[in-house]
C-alpha cells in the first residue's frame, strides 16, 4: 500500500485527536464502572472496524484484510498484557480511582516505544529479507515457551521490576505515598518521583517485552509499516477500557496461553515459508484470509474451552467446600 506523507500525518493527527478526547473524558480520577468500560471498549472496536472497512472501500482490499488480521492478533496478544498489568497494580497498590490515569499514560508510552520498534523493523526488513527466518524462528520458540509456561505449576503472582525501572528509581528517588495525580513532588528540596509515575513507567516499559513477540507477529501478516502501526495503535488504545471490562474474567481465560502459542507458532511458520519463497524456493504461502480464519478460530475455541474449564473448576471447588463444611458440622455434632 502506497501511503503518502500527508496520509501518515492525517492518520497520526486523527489518532492523537481520539486519544485527546479519551483523555479529556476520563481526565478526572474516578472508579471506572463496567458500563463505562463496556461503552468505550465498543467505541474503540467500532473505530477500528470503520478504519478497516474504509481501507476496503478505498480499493485496498489486501490492506484491509491485513489490518483486520493484524488488529485481531495484536488485540489477542494485548489481553495477555493485562495479566501483567493486574500484577503491577497490585505490586504498587494503585488506588482504584487512579488506575485509569496510570493505564492511559502507560499505554501512550507503549505506543511511542512500539512506533520506534515498528520503524526499526520496517527498515531491517526492507534491507535484509533473511530477517524473516529470525522472526519466524523466534515466534516458534516463543510459542513453545508459552506452552511450557502454561503447563508449569508455578504461578507468577508478583511483578518483578526490570533493571531500567530500578535504575530510574535509584537515580531520582520515590515518594513514600501517592499524591493524587502528581508525577513529581519535592522532598527536602529534592525533586522525586511519585509512585504514580513509577507505575506508569512500569507499564510502559514492560510492554516493550511484549512487543518483542507482537511486532514480529504482525510483520508476519503484513510488511506494510502503515498497517502495522495502525493495527498496533487501535489495539493498544482500547486496552485501558478492556482492563476494567474483563479484569475479573482474566483468571477464567485459563487456556489463553495455549491459544496464543498456536497463533504465534502459526505466524512463525508463515514467516519461514515467506522467507523461503523470497529466497526462490517453491513453497506454498499462507494467504491473509486463511490466516484471519485461523486466528479467529483459535481465539473462539480457546475462549470457549477456557470458560468450560473454569466453570468445572469452580464446581469442583464448591463441592469440595460443601463437603468440608458438612464434615466440620458432623464433627461438631
């Protein structure tokens, strides 16, 4: 897809305007209700659909298909981010009324960092086609690691700060409590970070780790930097509302890691086949419609099996609790 500089500027300005509106509406710290989160989640999804349909109506059917495939992939991978966001919020004991402000700035930081990643990835791909082998192998390895982690009995119930975050805290210092929406305060004449600023940096920088698999994944679906950027932008911008909407359902998505591993493995194979094709080897290439069908199918199946497994687990726990209570009553009698 041939995108002019004017089109890039219009797109960035349009996305910036949407972010500004979102920020203006949610500028006052408050507890986000399920209704509010649901409405805004639908709004962001509808905006993404309008953008994709707009590409189709403009005669860019391939770009439209690539956008939807990339958007759904990034959206599904971003749900995995929410697990870590929950741990970060718990680690820093973020007040409920400040959580939406944290996520807003955290997502903005993540969007800027991802834009840098996308530009670097596009430049590398344009000059070195063999990088598809590396991307493909990395995604297949990541898929295997996800399966290993899903099968592990160890539950990660605490967030560990990365080195960059620790070094920032050490250099500037951190206040001992939250000060509303302030990011910096002065303590004994020295300017220090507030815990709110630290949490924003934690969410923004942690997302870089997720970008290490999500960016190669979407480049496996499209090599168009414009589509890669817009798909990432729409997926990330609705992440804040999604956090409040499905926060309580995250623990029920017990098979999500398996589904994501299948998607990443599939795209990894697609990348390797594409690299072989670019090298002159006659191998079949996986089309975008087929990729879109596989991604959607895996997510639907994963969601259904997760909910069934969660319901069975809850039933077993309820029966065990009832049996324990009955045994206790009989002993007391």
